[in-house]
C-alpha cells in the first residue's frame, strides 16, 4: 500500500491540467479549462478542469473526480497504479509499505482533531444566530460565502469551552486538543480552555489539504489588550517555518501565472482571493525561512512581495528578498501608499486597482537603491560607503548567476565603486564570515568545508545521476545545491535538475565545472548496487555538513565574549553531536580503499 501522506503529496504536486491535457485538448475558460469530454461523444464542450480545486467535471455525462480518478477511468488502472503514474509525472518517489497497524500514521489522531475543529468552526460561522457577527464582519470586508468556503473560514464562538465540549462529545480528549494547541492553560484557570474565542478562524493546511493548525483574527477592534491575531503553537504536525498559509489553494494558480504574490497575513490573502487574485500566499508570523522559499520555488521562479511600506515592513521585505534570492527565485517589491496594504487597496480600489500596483513592482535591489537615494545615501563618501555595506548582502545572497552579474553592475554604476572592488569585497566578506549564501559567481562558500576527494560522495552521487537519469529526481527530493561543498559539483547538480536529459555543458557553465561534467559523462566506471551508492552518498554528504558546522561552533566558542554565549554554543554543539552520532561512522576510508584497489586493477590491466 501507499501511505496516505505520500498520496497527499502526489495529489498536491500533480498538475491536473498537464496530465489531463496529455489526452484531451484543453482550452482556457476564465480560471478553468474546458474541452470535449473524453468519456462520451459530444460536439459542444461540457468537460471542465478546475485547477484551483484539482478536479474535473463533465456537465454532459456527469463524470467527475480528481487527477487519480481521471487516470483510473481513462487508462483502466487501479488506484495504486494511478498514484504511481501521476507520481512519475510529478517528481515524487513512491515507497510502498506492507499493510499493518505498525504503518499507521502516528499523528493521525492529531490530524483528526484539527479536522473536527475546522468542521466545528465552519458550522459556527454559518449558524443562523451564533455566526451573524462574523458574517457581518466578512461582508464588510468584501468576503462572500464562496470565498469563505473555498478558504475554509470558520468562527470560534465567544465561550471558554465550546470546542472542548463538542470534541469531548465525539470522543476527542483534552490531551489531544492540548497537543495541537486547540486548548490552552493559564496560571489562574483550573482547567484548560479554548484557545480561539470570538474570532474569525483561518485553517492552515498542508499541500495535501490536511489541517495543521489555525489562525484567529479578533472581530473588529476587540477588547482592550486583546491581541489582533492568535495562532496555533507549533506541534508534532505544525512547524510554521515549513509551510505557507494558502499554498494548498494557490499552488496551481502560482504555477499558471508563473509568479507568487507574498503578503503579510491571512486577511490580505483572503481579501485578494475574494477579488479573484488567487496566486497568493502568506508566511506564518515568523521571518521567512529557506525551507519556505525552496517550497515556493517548486511552483514559480518569480515572487512579488506585498508587505507594508512602513519601516518594519520594508525591513521584512528585504530580509525576505535575500532569502528568496538565495533559493534561486527572483523577488520584486510592490509599493503601496503610506498606511495602505493589499487588503485596504482591494477594499478601496478593487482588483483592478491592486493590479495597477502589481504592474509597478520593481526588482528588490532597485527598490533598495531607491530607498537609499531617498535617504540621501549617495551624497557623501562616508554615506556612499555605508550604502555599499547595505547592498552587498543582497548581491551575496543571489544564486542566479546572470542576476548577480546585473546587480554588481548596477551597484558599481550607482555608487561609483569599481566592479573589481565590489567583487573583492564580496570575496573578503565570505571568507571572513562563511554562510550558506552564494558567492558572486553562483557558488556557495567553502572556507570551512573539508576538502572533497575526486571520488568523494558528491562526485559519486553525480556519477549515479549521470549514468541513470531516474536518480536525478530522486536526488533532487533529498538534497539541494547547498548540500554540495564543491562549487563545480554544485553547478553540475543544478544543471542536471534543470535538464535531467543533459548531454553536454549548458552555456555559461564555469570551465572547471565543464571539465568535471565531461569527465562524468565519459567515466567508464559502472556503479553497481545503485540504491546503496545513493544512500551512502547522501549519508556521507550529511556527515560532512554536520562536521563543518561543528568546526564553525568550535571557532565561535574560542571567540565567545560571555559565559551565556559559550553555554548556548555548547548546547548547539551537543545537539549536533547527537545528530552526528546518529548518522553513523564515516565510511570515506572504506571508499578510498575500494577505489584504490579499483585504480590499481585498472593500472595492472593497462
């Protein structure tokens, strides 16, 4: 059997328009696509594919379903075969497991509790009397029933145990509700009570549509001292740095539009959806993470940042911009008048007004330059030097080679600093403070990384990918460019992911990378036991990353300024040490011995 989590991942990653379009000639019809039905004869199209919801429906013969249903009915496959078929076209590796109680999802009870809570909140919203205030609030914000239902909005009534009592009636205990954060405690209260009270509730969903947590917005101004938003705490199933609000509904729209709109909060995303702008996501109250950026990169390479234009919003914009650049995306900034945000713009000017601002978006570095110019940063030598310090982090974060080159040229022209000087400064900073940020030439720093032998784990993994292209997608699911210490190997990995059928070096690849790629393509060594090679290569690469981080911590401890700082570093080192032990022994010596024997045999054969 295929675990439910993998089925959900395949469904989330699948492009139903692409898969249906392989056998049916689809034509766009507004937000959806239509065609003559493949399940019965007709002259007038009545078969519709709805990418936002991931299903199809024929109004002529009544056939309907999701991407798996279509493949099953069209090709005569059973469910498991259909999931495998769709997975192969969506870049997901399927690992079947034997049936049995031991394979049941250990977090199933948590998902079920959240699913119950979503249904409870939705019922409260549409209750004739109890949900009236929440419905009035939504009406005032331009959010109709269709949008509310598609976004799964609900209402938490103004009581201390409404959800708790309803859950208990259905056999869901306090301990489960506490674990997912639906109940909370205080020093004064003897018993746990509902976390969400008198709030509009927004479910936070996984890519597959499972509810991970909730956000709750107070209706109107709210009681004095009451926070505007209350959010679920992190739990075994909810990690806010790994998910986006709204991505479950927005992913296909983002893929279609080729751009993701990133807003600050739930209400911005819902208001824009109500206005017909669907390719919108929001982070979940914390600084943007690399994992979130990499997740968004599955669906688009361009990002528009629609944050507030106040100082805090501008600061958040540039922090997010650097994270996106490091992930290989190209961010631009949308600027609103003072005091305005996407929600207020939609309320006042509608979708057309908002699109006007979207069309005026400027590249994140250009926006930085504009702000620095407005603040008179180029009026003196001293302030120009300070401006350079503020611009270099964005250049340093940029993974895209061509874009980085453009950035360096722009900054050189604007500041009057020679291009060569800027490049030297970038190299000096990277040598002084190693990080995961890419260098000017698109390669990540290697100052703390151990030397990589020619036949080390990185090269071995790439050789496997070159010899059997089925391993390209499998590798891309497990590692990213940042996991390759050697810059040439990193270039080759990125090139293979971009073009799994790569047969020669792409234009613009560094000469060193070209040479190594050609050696891989012509390497006569035949790798046997591919799965073992794959697993051991990944393990060794992870060991190298952990060892490198341990070395960094040792260096920081030698220069720590206080006991508190040393204690924090010691704790981090202890955690890493446990991870290092769990990874097992370093097998590089065994590899070197094996390779030495092979090399000796080849020399003897010659």
